[in-house]
């Protein structure tokens, strides 16, 4: 069936609006501040084969992952097992995923008996079990220490929750009441998506909608091929480094070799470092998510994200490497740390031909702190907070201060919410003046945030990068200041905290966060 351009735009925008509404439902209905305030969740729609057709304006690294999740899900759960009113839950990194706290809910959508789409909600749960509160265990040596591993499980059948399965999951996570509220919000989001898709079917018919899915894929493929064709043929190489191996070892390289040939692009990460003992390993889909983000950002801003975008692109990873580790190895930090090194390495590879389009190095780290405290009733309150930094400068301006960039799109939690729900005060929130790198244009400044503890025995986890390898300058610009977290004990002692560490803090202790500044661009004139 041929779809005219106007009708295609009607359907395309209708699908995008559904994905956006899904995310609004999660943000309004979720229990945890991580979802309802910070927005650490994403939504997507796929066709009946699991190929992405629409996504919300959410977190880029999530959305890149959701391009693969349903396709991998269908390799483990056959189409004949799916029924109207189902919602399936999973979080395994090896099934089109990234790390265990990012829990995916998948609803197959039917027109009477014909399956024609899937609605997918991904949400970061503030705790998924494991060895440490908040499910980030810096000393982890295997993935089982990072939390509950959920294979594809039918959680909802005939639009009724299977309470036995729900109880099993909630019995293995901290803050079960909050987690239950979050998963109910995700279920509601997929319910709304199915209803809205049904309205599109009623207005246009299932055959027309399915043909529109194919047209969306084909259009995105043409757009990506046009974007690649604008890049000169050749081989481009770039690299960046993780601060360490997750256990305070040496820096770990992330290397890419890019081959552009007419309308196709190959991104080969085989020369990246071997898998590491700490929680910075990741999956091949994370490498693909980073590659797509860079290509769209640099060369195809108008490309509609869909599975068609990936047809002209090949991403190669090496078994045993950082991007294709053994299944047992920990991966929780790789989701937001190693993924950002992918972007930096690819951006740097394109510097010889695209320098005017680039920013210098910025806060390409989650800058993550997790505080977990037991409440009076014995339950857990877990506060998961990311911290932005200074944006890298560009060819025509200074970098912005206190911002997140590239694959990140999570907001900070307001101080008023933090102080009303958790046992500490925000004593300082401001700009880390002078932390941006010098250059013709200066990098943006980082962020300051100080947390004063009001309770004993609070579990604190750090997971951040750019503490050793600073945000880089471009075209002769200087690097920005490195990330720093300091613990000032109530007794006056001072302890620098490593980028990956679990520690107990007590009443009166002060945790001081000083995030990295952005790199400068061009030679400084004075």
C-alpha cells in the first residue's frame, strides 16, 4: 500500500504523540522522585516485529536500547505466546538491554486477534535488589551482585496483574511500596498507548497503519543514507578513556574505527579495552545507541528515529571486550559511563571533518550519587541523583554551565523535594566558578552541591567518571577541571571519595560534590 506524504506525517506525529503521552503518564503516576521529578524513564512503540516506529522525547541512551529490546524479546518469547491484555516484564542486559535497574514493560497490541504493534515503557527503578542499597555495588564481580535478574515474564494477563509474580519481584527489591507504584505507572502507560493505537486503527484501519510503519522505516533509511553520503568517504579513528576499570585500576580505552563508503557506515569498536572486573562493562546495543545519537546529532538532525535509521549502519564489537563481556560480568555503570565514552570517541574521530559542528568535552558522566537510608518502619528510602557539569565550548560560543549532555536527559531533583523525603539537607547548590577550560571560547562551569546528613547509617554509592581523565579541549582548547566528591566527617576528617565506591555516612557528615567543567575550544588569546 502506497502512503502519501501528508498521511504519513499524520500517522508519524500521531505515533510520536502516543509515546509522549506514555511518558507523561509515568511521570504523573510514579511513586519515586527518580521518575516523577527527574524523569529517568522512556517510552517507545514498535511494529509487530519489534522494529522501532516512534519514541518520546526522553533519555537518548534508553531510546537507543529500545530500538532492540522487543526484537530480542521475541527471540525468547514466540508470537504464539502473546495474548491481548498481556504485559511482560524483563530487565536482562543480554535481551536487548543495558543494566538491571532499567526495567522494561512490553505490551503487545492487537486489533481483535491480529498483533500489529508493541508499547514499551522503560523506567529506572531506584532499587532492583543486589548487594548494595540502590543496586550499584562498586566492588561487584558478577551481575548477580547487582540485583534481581528478570527474564521475560508475563506480569499482566487479560489486563489483570498476576499478584504472585508481583509479590515475588517486590520481595527481592528494597522500597517495595515505591517500586510497586512505579511499575503500576508503567503498566498504565502501556494501557494508554494501546487505547490510543486503537483510535488510530479505528480512524485509518490496521492495513493502513501497518503500511505506514513500513513507510516510516523506509523514510528514515533514506534520511540516514543521505546523512552518511554528506560525510567524505574514508576511515576515521577516535578514542577516549574511562578513568579506571571500576576497581581503581588503570584507564581503559574506548576506540572506534569508522569506515564511510558512499551511503553506508561501519563503526568498529574491536580495538577497545577488554572487559573489566568492575561495573563498567556494557552491551553491544549501548554501542549502537551511542553511534546513532552521534550520527543524528552531527549529520541528520531531522531524521525521524526508527528502525530504518540503523539499516545503513553496522556496529562491530569484539567478544570479551568492554562492549561484549561474558554474561556474568557486572554492567550497571556501563549504561551511563561507558556509553558516553562511545559518543566522545566517535565525536573525536570526526573532528578532522566536522570540528565546527562539535563541542569540546563536557560532563559525559552521570555524576551519580545514591543515598539509601532505613526509615523508622524498617523500609528503605533511596535517593538516586545525577549531577551535570560544564558543557564543552563550541566554535562560536562558550559552553553552558551546570548542564547534562549527549546521551543524558535526566533532570535534577529539586532541593525542596530532597529535603522533604530524605534525611539530609542541601546546604549548597551553585556554580563551580572557574572550572571550565580556557580557549578562544571557554568551557562551561561545573556544579556545586553539598549534602548534610541528618541520620546515621546512610549508605552512599558513588558512580562517576571524569575524575582522572578530564573533559577534553578541542582545536587547542584546554581541558576542564575534573570531577570531585569529598566527604567531610562530623569529627573534622576529610576523605576524597573515589569514582566508584560504597561508604557509610552518618549524622553531621557533609558530602561535597564538585562536578567537572567543560573543555575549551580554540587557542586562548590571553
